[in-house]
């Protein structure tokens, strides 16, 4: 576990290709460009009006208070910024859990609800995942994005986490540590508790997705051809049967 905990910052080997500028001026410029209304309408799509403020918040360049206040000032009705502010609230929530229960960050909060015990999961990522050579086209693209940019849209993070934990049956801790190596906005609270939510150790059920869902939210830049993503090309009911044979119920 100590090895996992030590992997808490971006991997410098990939830093040169990351276009995000640092510093207060860059953070203020990113904040000035946000559109809370467009964010609320399109945030689930990889090409939606996401803000990419998270690295500036993560490293203390911007505070949650000033981001919230700016969002409210940018709309005519506070309800227009509701979705945006909810995401800030989630970040605050994760941090409060970290402060109150630091043991939950690297340990299962609850048992897996997948029909498998924790000791039935692998403890390390396999080479094909690390090398973006899984043979699942969209997954390999997301891994490459992670390495090249230090950033992933939240949906892509969920897809990767679910693939690692549920398709490959690897413990969430290994995936969480991997993300923290590469994400510019990676912090143990938001990152690890989100992985636990996907894994079902901090939620009521495991999160899974199928190829139709990827196609719906990713657009044309991601390869969602069935022939290149066969392990994802099932209904939720069938995926549940394949991934969780001991449960016999659908998830999604």
C-alpha cells in the first residue's frame, strides 16, 4: 500500500506534451472563460463546455469560493449555475471526507457489491493497460489521452475506472494510484473516492457502461466501432451477466 500512496503526483516523463499553462494569471483566464449555462447543458459530453479549472483548484491557485462566486456573477438566475456549483460541492465533499476519515482514501469503505471478494481482484495493472494496448479501441485512446495531456473528461475517467475494475478485475487502488501518477488535477480525495464509487466500495452498486454510452457522449474523435470494442458491445443486462455472474442483476 505504501507504494500506491507514494504515487501522488503527475509523471514528469509526460509533462512536456501537456498544454495547460500554470500560474495565477492562467487560472484567472480560465475562470473568466467559463460558461455555467453551457456547462450545465453539455458537461457530460467529451466535447462539452467543460472548464478545465480542476488543476488550478487542485493546486490552490483558485479557491472554491471564488470559482462559485464567479459562476453566480456570470448568470442572471442562480439556478442557471446549479449544475456547475454542484460539481464544486462534490469536490468539497470529497475533501471533507478526507479530513474526517483519512483511512478511507486508500482502503475499501465498504465491501465490493459485485459478487466478488476483494482478494479475488488483481493488485496491479497489467502491461497491456499501462501500455494502452488492451485491444479495446476507445479504452486505449483514453489511456493515451491521460498520458499525453494529464487530463481526462470525467466520463472518460469513469469509463477507464470501470474497465479496469470490472472488465479486468483489478483492485481500484491500483487504478487510483495510476491516475494520480498522470493527472494534473489528481488529488487523493476526489480521485480515490470516485474510483471507489465506480468499484462499488463507496456506492450501492458497481458502475458499468456499454459501447452505446461511449458513442453517445464522446463524439467522432473516439473510435466506437463495434469491431474494435467488442467487449463493450452488449446491453447492460448482458454485461451484468458477464461481469457479475454471481449477482444476476443489471447495473448502469
